[in-house]
C-alpha cells in the first residue's frame, strides 16, 4: 500500500504571488510544509505537484535541489494534475496537502491516515466539520476515489479544488472525518497562508520557536498568550472554492 503525499504548489497565487518561496528564518515557506510532512510516520513518498507554467520552473528546480519527487501538469485543472501525479507515482492512498500550510501538523496528518485505513474509507479529512485551526487541513483518499472524481467531476470549481465531487456525492463514497479534541478545537484561528497579513502572523509564530518540531498545541499556547497577534489577519475572508 503506497501512501503518497501530493503537495500542490504554484508561483501564481492571486492574493500573494510567489508565497511558497517567501522566506522565514532563512527557509522557504515550502520547506516548512515539506519538512514537517517528512516527520510523518505513515507517509511513504512526498510529491510536489506544480504546473507547466514557465514561472513554475522555479518550483521544479526547488524539488530537484530538495531531492523531492515532482510532477508538472495543468495550472487550472488541479484535479487532473493530482490524478496524473498519483498515477505516475503509483499511489494507492493519496494524502492531499496544499503549499499554503507551513504549520501542518505531522501528528494530525498521521491520525487522518490511520482513521482512513482503519475505517476502510474512500475519503477521510479533518475539514468536513471544521474544528481544527485553518491551515492544518489534510485530506486522504484512495486512488479509486481520485479516479472517480477525475472521470465524473464536471464543474470548474470541482476541477480546481480536487475533492468537491466527493463531498457533493456522500452516497457514493465512504467518508470519515477527524474532529479535533477539546484543546485543539480552535476553528477561530487562521494559520493558513494566502495574504500578506497571514504571512506576518505565520512569521511571528515560526520565529518564536527554536526549531520546526513544534506542535499545534504549542502554537495555540503561544497565540493564547499573545492574543493581539490574532488581530493581524482576523479580517481576512477565506476564498469560497466556488468563486
């Protein structure tokens, strides 16, 4: 059973172009995503899925320098990019993480994978009922599930965001959700990277810790002790996936 984490990334972010190669403490944002995923015990391979756009040559070179497997595909049809990346790398189970989650928690990722396997699910996530801070999002699905999405998803937003077809058809898939425990149940916290305000907050969080091994409860403690920091990006509206 080949468990492959596919991280989607591109340089052409609409609200913060080039965000994945911005630096915090002399490390790229994407370094935090990849290196924290490398701490996961239940992931066999990590693949960077970027686009064939010329500006994303930088991300191909990043992958080469990082000794990271990569795949280049459509910029608009992210679902096709995921499907072809998963097929190329012979993935049985796909772990979907986006490059705007530099604080992704390896323990949470492993828990979602574990539930997915134990429940023999088609699709498992920690976002169906949002309970974790935004920025810790992880989805796990079987190749068969991804193939079904690839063949049947017709709407533009379903192609751009990979898995909406699953959620729109709960009768066709065995779906599981990981809900946060009492302490981590903080959907009010936004630690995803989409704007300059998000970057400012995430930079302050990362700069506080001595290494990259901090956990989500450490981040929550830090923010609870410094509540003024949450004001930095409190007015940022999350983009609707159907926009």
